[in-house]
């Protein structure tokens, strides 16, 4: 299922516009290059529409947002909509402050997102339109497991139906929903939660996959989850006794770099069902 | 002496708010995770009080400051004070510009810092309330050695008594003072000065240690210095002939990741005395 | 030819002021330290003149520019001019937006740059004073090869004569021109295009070399290109099967760290001619 989608990513070398936080921005750029896409970062209101117009996809991430960049997010997202170009929202830390919650809800109102990607705490905050998150990580109570999987699927499906976007929830088990179409991805490594930026990189990879496969938002999103998960496993396999999370970060991006459709086909653990 | 303090860090997984520079912010985030804490970065005046209220400690670093973030630093620091939550100041490059000197002095006036951590040049600038630093690194003339150690201790003690904070001066030999209580830490590696961010990471680790041990600001600070120093030694031991400072940076964060109370107890070289 | 220039870099430990993008800023800082220089980053209008006055060189990079930092770029560049201190322009992504094109052209009008460094697409945009670039990378059509080399040299020479700066164009083959003096550098690795920041780091290294050799802008620039190219080759030689672009980034900075004048003399592939 992945071959054509991945091949499109590698062949088209899509330019992806990222309005993103300054914490993980370098990893976002290098992971996009590793994947076969080309990153550009811009966040001033005076240029973001030009930049989005030049690109094939736009990735909006609200980590380290400020008044100036919020304006830019709205402008870039609306430009992407006007150009019928894929645009993704990563509502980092929604619920951690009123500013983040209001910004995410405003963006969802003003922009038609192809995909919204977050952890379970963030997605619950979107579903409720209000706070509750502990920070940028999912609450322990929001860990996705076999036990609460059906509830997570239900949330994803109902949110997707309400908003119209692909809803992508990452965790120990990942859940992607587009209306009643659902994917459960069981790839990845617990070490991915031991670095900053796994989620930001995943959102960027989804945007790149969408940019190269704009007609297939659900399949593209699921593919990016499998890429990230398998790369996370490849990275874990390289860990030595003295390695820690800094080495893991490098191995993870290296994994994305070395992944191809054949490896992905063999190693991905992805179940697609109708909810 | 470290066991309980380190165990508290690992068990509590404190959320640490960092208003910090965009140069080393990613290393700050990954080193906090390596240590067992959880980072969040926010710098807009409209959200920093919410974020600090959600956290257990706040780390204010004036590198790459600007007018907007200076406002945020004041708001976050005062919120931390109001909540009786630990707050640290890292006066990066104080003395390099009037803006940095004035900002650091204003922050010290408006906020009760639990800890102020800098190199010898930065701490002298604070003591004098005026410039003189060469940049973000300590002047060569300000290197801490056995020869000038008693003068450094004297500065640390008098500054701590005047301001009321733990005063933590990092260098080839580290000096921490809380009133007349003084610690001399002789861990670390000269390679730590060959990367950007050693100081920023240390400040973040101190904040995380304080967040998990708010009743013991002196012990917590000393523990974080030992953690950083021992991790620096572990990193140096991994260096191969072709490695340089980029690899060292990864090994340093990996070292923090792999450090536990037992290793720290065995390897730390820390002397505590009354000045 | 390199020995004296490199020795000056290592001995003087010049302080370099970088007003640069937040995507690659950490790599810029670590590569400057690897090279033997000392980085400082500041971008607020209220402090950039102080910081430039403290430094021996200023590196202006327009990636992730905004209204506030554009003001800072002008102030810092003019201060550098007033102090007769080397200043470099890296017109990242000029042509990708009107804001970038106008900013770069305004900076060139208001500041006398010692060196302007970009890829072929960026340099064509400067020559034309108008857009056309695909993003932050050179267009495929602008790849520098043996076939179009004479046209690239011609552009570099005519742009250098018009503006008065050293014009430095990086690509598979690098071209540096100062008036009719031209250097062709054939070092480097295709992997350098597989990470973000190769260009930003190169611009920083040029600035550091100029800072330590202000009387020799052409030789200093050529030396920095050879340093970056040879470090890129050393990094490629370290790559294993599981390594990807994240490891390459580390190896590249490590390479700069381990390079000395003797290695450079032996491995550099640089031809100097009159155009």
C-alpha cells in the first residue's frame, strides 16, 4: 500500500512550509530532508503567503507561538486553502495556556485543515474546545493502550466527522481517522517519547506525504505514521549501552533517511478498518 | 548525599518552564528529558503566567532576549514567586550589551531568584551591576583555578548574602554558595567549553532539581553541578580520534541520560565547607 | 597558502556576531567553536550595535527574518561598517518572497558587505534584484557544473565588480570572485546538500576567517570554502550503512573541529585564476 505514496514523496521533492516552534525546528528540517522533501521556514506576516504559494504543503505548529506568528499562521493557512494546497495543524500544548487553546480553536475555525495531528491530551482538548493538558506531552491518564483503544477510535472518528479533517492521534498505539475510515498503527519505540520533537517531526512528514499525494489524505497520513514508527524501531535497534536520547534523536532521523518503500512494506504494522 | 535528591527528580518528572535563547533550546529540552524532567518552552506575555502556573520550576535565560521576551521573563518570574515555585536566572552574556545588563539587574530587582547561575565574568558583572564581559563565555582572565579560588568563593558568598539567592559560578572549578554554605565541585571536562549550551543545560538541570526538591536549594544546585560534571567526564571518555564537539554534545546529553544516583555517588568530586 | 590564515583563526579566537535564522543557529554556533572562533547571537535592535562593537566580525543571515530582526540587521551592519569590521551577507531564500528580496537589496544598499555568500539561485536573484528562487535551496537548473562554470564565474565577477564585495557562490563546484580574482573550489560532498545548515555554517566560517584576517577578504573566503569542503569529505568518509543525514551533520562539525592547516594544505582542491 505504501509504495506509490512513498515513491511520490521521493520523486516530487515537495517544498514544505513550516511555521513551527524554535525548539525542534532543526530536527523538523533535517527529518524532512531525510524523507526526501525540502523544508522552508518563515513566520513573518509579510512573507508567509508568498512562501506558502511557493510550496506544496504547509505545516502549522503552535509550539512557542506569539502574537506575530499567530497572525502568520492564519495568513498561511488561508493561503493554502485558497490554493487548495494541503495544510496540517499540530496543536502543541493546547490546553497548557488559554492562548494556545484559543489559537488552536481559532485556526480550526478559520482554516480547513487536511490533517490535525496531536497526542491524546491535545486531541481531547480540541474535542472539548478547552484546556486540561499537562504540558506538551500527553497526560499519563491519556496513554493509548489496548484497553482504551476503542474509546480513542471513537474520539478520532467523531472529531474527524465534526471538523472534516483527518484526525491523527499519536501514542504507544497510533490512531488515524478520516470519517469512518480508521487506521491503527502499532509501530514505534518508547524511546520516541524520550526526545523532544518526535511529534513535530511526524507532523512535518505527514505534511510532506500529503504534499506529494494530495488526493489521498488518509493513506498519506497513515504512511507517514508507519515511516516514523519504523524509523523509531530502526533507531532503537542501534542503541548501545552508553547511548542516550541525544544519540537516539540522530538515529531516528538517520532511520527516516534510510527507509524505503520495501523496508516499510515489510516492517509496518498497520490495520485499516471501518469504524 | 545525592540519592534522595536524584530520586526525587526521577520520580516526580517535574515540568520545567524555560524562557530561553533559540541557540541552545533544543539541547536544553533534550537534557531535561535525559535527566528525567519534562520541558516546556513558552515566551509570549499572553501565556507565560499560565505556563509557569502549570510547572514546578521556571528557568529564565537571557540569551537572545528581546523586548517581548523580557516582558515575559518578568511576568513568569513574578508568577513563580507568587506561587512559591523555584525560579532560576541565567544571565547569559550580561555585560555584553547595556540591554543585557539592565535586563538582568531589573529581573534581580523584580524577582526573588532561588538560584543565579553564570560564569565568573557574568557573576562579576552582576556583582558590579555593570558590563565588562567579552561575550557569552568567561574572559580568560576570569578562569577559575586553585590560585583564585578563594576570591571566587568570596564573591559567591558576598553576592549570595546580598541577593539572598544561591549563587552558582561555573568554570573549570565550580563554586556554589548559599550564604556561608559553600560547595566546590571539581568534576567536568574542558570539552564542555567546546560546545554551545553547557551552561544553558546546567541551568535547566538545576531548575529541574529544585523543582523536585524545593526545600533544598543549595543541595539541589550542587547535585545538578555534579550531574553535569560527571556526565561531561563520561562524554569525554567516549571520544574517538575522529570525534569533535558535535559528537561531544551528543555524548554529554547521553551521559545525563545514563547517570543514576549510584554512579553520581561514586564519581562526584564535591567539597562542602563553611566560608 | 592556508597556513597563516588558519593559524590566525586559531590564535585570535575571534568573537563573531550572528544575526541568523533559528533553524540552523545551533549548528552555526557549534561550527564556529569547532573552527576556533567564538559565537554570539543577538537580534534585538536595542543591543545589536553593542554586540557588534564587542565582536571582530558580523554575519547577517536573512533566514526566518522578521520586521524586528531586519531593523537589527541594518543597525549591526552599519555599525560594523563604521568600525571597519568585516561583515557578511547570507541572502537565504532571496527570491522566495518579496520580503526577502527587498530586505537583501536594502541591506546591500545600506551596508558595504565584505562578502556575500549564497547558492547560484540566490546570487542570480541578487544580480537581477528580483525573485525566481525555488526556496532556500538552489534550483536544479542552477546546479554548478563543468558545463556552466564559465557562466557562473562571469556572474560572480560582474556582481563583485558592481557591488564591490567578494562574491562567493557555493554548489557542487564553488566559485569565489573578488573583482577579477577568481577561485574555483572542488572540495565537498553531495551529502552537504542533505542537511539543513551547510550554507549557514559556511557563511559563519567565512566571517570568522575574515575576522581573524581582515586584510585578506578573498584569501580568507577561499580558505573557509576549502575548510568546509574538506570537512564535508572527512564527514562522508565516516558514514556507515545505518548512518543518515543526522549523523552526517555531526560528522561535518566534527570534521571542522579536527581540521588543521596541514590537512587542509594536503586535501584542498582549489584553483586560483584571473578572470
